[in-house]
């Protein structure tokens, strides 16, 4: 069992705990093998409404440094449970699942995560903290079947967010 999986705990529908503050790390730790895409991230501008999703597509296993919009400019597909305040940021991303399985979303903050299919929230199956000193602060797992999905990020404290969508073994 990888270090990341050991840190995950079962979760009820859309429940997300607040991750602890990042540790004071002097030497970064590489993420587990299944999350290798966390390193070497590329920039990606998030959509601020559903009409822009084609320009904000996530690739499975490839990390991004997401550029988010102020909450006031966001037009979420479904209102997030925790949309954030006037000084927070959010974004939308589209992605396609080709093979059924468990997929993990890892982010570098405590932002709120929703995965939507056909306009309805998908229940998370586990959530936890990333490995200490990896830069991954929060991880949320979802059991997904083939199809098109939307990832909503809400209540992020800054306009940028490291993010990875990956399939678990």
C-alpha cells in the first residue's frame, strides 16, 4: 500500500475534511508512483463557466498549475457546498474517463472539490492528506465509469492551484 493510500479514509457523500497546514519542509518528497504526474506540471487556465470547458481539459495523470478566477466571476454548474468568499478563487475543468476505476484528485490546498456527471455531484469514496513535504495537501477519490465529467474547484485562497487527476492501480 502506497503512502498516499495509507492516509486515505472512507468518506460519506461529498464530505471533505480540512487538511492540516503544510509541514515546514526543507527537502521536498516525491509523490507516490501513481501520482508521478504531480511533478513537471504545466499551466492551464480554468473555465469560469460551462461554456469554456473545452479550453480547460484535464488529462489523466498529468499535473497542472491551474489559473483560477475570483469567486465573484464563477458560474458553477452546481453550487458548491463551500463556494468560498469574496476573496477566494475557483474554476471548472472538463475530463473524460475511458476506463472504469478509482480516480484521485490531488491539490496543493484545502479548496473544495466537486466532480459532476450530467449535472449531478458524484459521491467521493475517500479523502485524505497528501504525503508530508510532497506539496500535495488534499486528495479525494472517486469511483468513476466511462464518460465526460466536470471538476469544480471552489474556495481556494489564491488564484493558482497545483492539481492532478490520476487513476489509481
